[in-house]
C-alpha cells in the first residue's frame, strides 16, 4: 500500500511539476502537511529542507534525488526506487508523445502558445519553491521571541555565500564545500 501511495503521488508530482526539480517542492510541502496529521510524521517541512540540502549536494537531478530520498524515508529502498521512477515516468511518456506528434504541430500557433504559457508557470513554481526553501533555512517559527525567529548564523552564511556566488562564479561544488565547512565550524 505504501508503494502504491508513493507511485500515485510522485506520478502526479512528475506530471504537474513543470520547471524542474525545485518545482516539486510545493507538492512535497503538501505531502508534508498531510503527513503531519499522521502518527508516524515521516515527512515535515523541516525534513524537506534537510532533504533539499542533501539533494543539492548530490550528483543528479534535484527532483529525482528528492523523490528517491522521500520514498526511501517512507518505504525503504523499494520506496526510493518507486518514487524516483514514478516521478520521471510522466516526462518520459510526454516526451514520447510529443516526439511522435511534433511534426504534425511544427507550425501550429496553438502549440507555440501552449509552451509559451508553460514558461511563466514554471517560473512561478520555482519562485515559490525558492522562497519556501529560504524561509525554512533562515526562519524559526517556534522561537519565543522575535529576535530568535531569525536564524542569525544561517542568515550570515546565506548572505556570504550569495555574495561569493554572485562575485566569483565558481563551480557549485566549491560553495557546497564552503557551506558544509561553515556549518561544522559554526555548529549549525
């Protein structure tokens, strides 16, 4: 039953998360909201933040990494496999269909308009996911005072890495290593 649950949910996520791996985050937050009401609480917004950090650090597509990790947390190795496979299945099916029909619609204004509409939808999903990841990383809603709500060490690390990425344009692995080292030194 768990594997069927994962297959259905991640197939739906793969079908509607236009824009890449970060576009899967709103769907994962929705799953976390549903999981919070269960007794085992296998998924939460904070766990998604941790999973996102791990997924960004690993090679491969972020969406596939997130789905595999989520599936693994819920149902072990078979769950990780099913979640990743069901996430990519809609894309494979759609690409096969589009490849077959592409010649027939090559000059269609309707098809061009359809894909033009997908771009802002993807940008909106990515922006919402980025803001959610930022909030999880830098804000602690459980804090008792307003000054404690901001995670100050994380805010400083975020600002420093944002500046370094913008200014020096090195490979992302460099910044991941810097962030990991800073996390150990700062005790995050």
